[in-house]
């Protein structure tokens, strides 16, 4: 996950300041990923993410801006608006109509977030207390998804106090490594038995 300014990202890449998530080797330029359209709050925008190659392990990576999520055609702020509306009691059809999106798309986001909510609640609560050790307990809401959103908001506010102002949904995208709505993956021990 990188910033939203392509010139700044290219500068960091050219200076060798970006590291491989796998081996921590230096990332170098390796062209671009395919051009795609991402729906923002004010309409679609064409983006062409930078592709990189690690000088250490040779792996290639696509640098995703913190305004986007992995495998999503909508900006994180649009998806976040839907999640907040759901927590406030709106249904997926009402949310979709308000955003001008297909109901099935919004329903998919809400379902995926509900599946990931407990893990995200744990992630953002941990980040909150790492960023602000004096933070108290969060009061439970009426749902696990609501609890996750509350923890996300509190952690984003703590990050803004520590690192300076940053949009909360960009914090959420970065902290989840773009996987806010990613697949639920169990990261348990690896077994060599077949």
C-alpha cells in the first residue's frame, strides 16, 4: 500500500525507499499493471498502478494506492460509506440506490465485511492500543460489524493524532493491507502432512 500521488510513489521507488513485503529487499520499477477504472465519490477515475520487482527475491508486486482495496472496482471511501450506512440501519438496496451502484455489489461488500468483522475488530483494537496505550475499552455496539467500525474509527483517530491528519478510510485500507474486504484466510501453522 502506497500513497495516492503517483509522482511521490515513483520518487520513493526511484530512491529505493520501498521494501518488499516478503523479504524486505529493495523494490525497483517494473512497469505498470493494467489500467483500470475505479469508482470514486465524484465518478470513475482511470488508474494504472505501478508494478515493482524486488532486488532480493525477484518477486513482483503491484503498488496499490491507499484509496483502493484489493480486487475492488470502488474506492475505499465509497465502500466505507456503505458500511457506515449499514451500521446506521440502512438496507443494501437503499444504500446501493444512494450510491448509484448495483444492489448486488453493495450486498456483497456488506456480507464480506460481516464475515471479516471479528478479525477486523481485533486488528483495529490492537492498533488503537498500540497507537494510544491510554485508550480505554470500547463499548460494545449492537453488532460485531458495528464493533469493528467503532474500533476502526478509534484507531484511525489515534493514528491521526500520532502521524498527522489522514482520511480514516485510507488508514483502514493501509492497516488491512488492502484486504478490508479480502478473503477470510486462516493463517495457522503449516503442516507437512498430506
